[in-house]
C-alpha cells in the first residue's frame, strides 16, 4: 500500500485525541482485554486494514493468546477455540461493522445480551465504533503496518 497522507501529522489534534480517549477508556473498563483485541482484530480483518491487523495480532500475542485463537479468527464460526460469549461479541462486531438488515442485527443483539450486561454491550459497541474509525483512517490514508 502507498502512504497517501500522514494523518497524525496533518489532522487537527482534537478528533485524534477523542478517538484515543475512547480507546483508552475501553482499556480501563472491566471488559476482557483479550476479547477487546479479538474484536479489534476481527473488525480490522473485515475492513482490510493491514496496519490494524498487524497491531492487534501483536496485541493478542502480548496478551498470551494462543496462535490458533489468532489464526482461526477469520473462521471463528467453525473454530472451537472461542467461548459462547466471545462468539456473541464477534457476531456483534461483524454486525456493527457491516450494518446488515435489522433482523440480523436484532438476532446478534439478543445473543449478545445473553452474555453481557447493558453497560458492557454499550462498551463493546463503542469498541467496534472506535476500531472502525481507526481502520477507516488507516485504510483511507494508506498507513503501513509495522
């Protein structure tokens, strides 16, 4: 990929600070750091963000996540290495990233609500929103992995 623009160099600081603040807030919640990183990696895969795929794969390794859980993420529905709660969160990640029809979104929400409190669901949703924002910046401006 060709770097089109270094958005960290040229952007007004306020929007980047806002995204960074949301990302930081999520790290301070009771949400499982491994789950957050799995969600971030899955959204990044869906969005084709090489920079974020690289970063969140490394984050998962640093959290001592096993290689099968990282490598099988693109096939999480077929892999038996994810808990029911993780599966619900990954389905929610995909639904909020893709914004499918209302019926699919409702089905994913119902499944998610079987495993997480309303507060946690809100936090998980903000996690998907913020990673999608970072993905779009990095893909749009050609941020290189590494």
